[in-house]
C-alpha cells in the first residue's frame, strides 16, 4: 500500500513539474479521490506562509463548520523544533462556509472574515518575525484542526545579532555541523590556505583552523565579524560585501568554504568570478546553496522557503543549471554534485510529511536527484589548471 501511494505521488509530482495532465484511476476498494488520502482530522484550507509587505496572511477555508477557533502565537523553539510560544490573540466565530476568506494582520492586531472586521482583545500581542497559528473547526465529519507557521518579510535590514538569534536563524550555532565540514574538506585536501566565505560567527573558521588549515574568513555582517574575531583572532577575518568589493586578502587560496553564500549576494556569478581570481592552481571549492529550479519552488511560488531569509538577494538567480554553467565557464571541474531534499520549515503536518517522504522514500529521493529538482545543492569542485572549457 505504501509503495502504491508513493508511485501515485510520483505520478502527481511529475505531472505538476512537467505541466502535463495525468489520468488517475481508483486507488482501491477502500475509496478513491482526495478524501481517501486526507489526513484524519486535518482542517482543509489554503493559506499564505509568507506575509504580504503590509503584514497580511490569508486563509481560504475548504470546509463548512461551526465554532471556528483561531489562536495566534509567537514562534518558539524546543531544541531545533518550532513550537507555539506566547499567545498574541484568539477569537471564535459561530460558523464558516467553504470558500470563506480569513485575513490576519501580523504587524498589528487585526482580523477580518470576508472583509468584515472581527473584534479582538489583543492584550498580549507581541511583535516578532515568525508566528504560529492554530485553527480548529467542528465539521459534519468531526473536529478538524491545523497548525501553520507564518513570517514577516523584511527588506534591506542589516544582518546583525537578531539575524543569527531570532529573525532568521533562531539559534545559529545549532545550524552548524563542524565535524561534517572538516570531514568533507579532508576528503580532498588536508592543509593549506583556506578562505571561509560568509564566515558568520566564525564557527566553521575556527574548526578549520583547529584542523590544521591556515584560515581566513570574510562576511558582510559587522556583528558576525566581531564574533568571529573572538574565535580566530582579528587578523584572520575581514568584513566584506562581495557584491561591492573584491576579496579583501592579497594571497591566493588552496580551498574555499562557501556554505550558504551564493543565494545571499545580488550577483552570484560575479561573486564566483571574484573567488576564482583568488584560486591557486588546483584549488578546491566546497559549496552549498539553494536551487531556484526546485520542485518545491515550482509548486509553492512565493511561499517557497528560499524567500524566507530576507538577505537572499540572489536566490532566484542560483539554480542547478546556472551554477553548473558558471563553474564550467570559470574553469572549475565538478568532482561531486548532489541535488536533493525538499526545503520546508514549520509545523504544518502536510509540509512536514512531504519533506519526510522525499527524505525517506527512495523513489522520491531519486526523482529529485536525477531531475535536479531538489532544493539543496552541494558541490565539490577543483580549479582546472588549463582554465575554462567551451560548452
């Protein structure tokens, strides 16, 4: 049964990604159509994950029911898992009809059903960036519930302490895996000059230094460089906006650690060009970035997770296709190339289930990899001594 569902899910995903209509036959004697697979007790609705520039999120309800209960909370963390924090406000409506539109303002307390204002008592409203909404509705089939997450899009905000500890990363050190990084680099080179591009707080920089590399680090964030200086010393790190300046070190480098950088710069191809100019003969490049050609971007549009970081200025320009072309044109030989995973974050069981399915069902993971539809790109490349090759 699991394989049957996986195969049908693959067919559906292929149809959406290739923009072709497929015909589905009844699944089994147990039922057919969407209802046969609907998650039990899950409230059906369409909603916006990313708030508008004015702070609004919307929900289009897809079921009739009574006693709709809505509660908005700040997002908190339990370990690395998002959970509901402080209650901002809540309200109850006596009944709703399929197609009704609920609108919530995350910038300041406000709620509307079909453009009619809802009375609130927001005694505990707290301004933050990420929120969790919980809804429950009594339907003819029983009680339906749903928990979802939202975030406010920021523009042109400096990358300061709140970026690493609240706005984007809720706890940046928890997202670093230094043992993996050192092991990956050591598979290809064990020493020499290494430049950590986008070094942030210097956690990876310190790990590479402890592993025997002559390290330098650079980052756009003044706060990040101040923290990195504490870990590796002020002479080893420099503040630098790679869109506006060249790499601020005179020497060439034998290795570059460029983890989650390209999607942050407005001109990712230009940034790679600057890196290439500082590459010693046979230098290694270790790179992780996002893929704007991913399946989840195609399906989710503006709600794609790639847009959640307000410093992702170049996220639409980086893809599996563009990155491969840039590297070839600049004279890098790709040694290892991985494209996979579905990038989602939050509490919605639908998206968590999709992420887990693509992580654990081999057919789905293979589908993402071979069609280069995954959200994450991991690349190991080596600088060719003979320079670029023609396509």
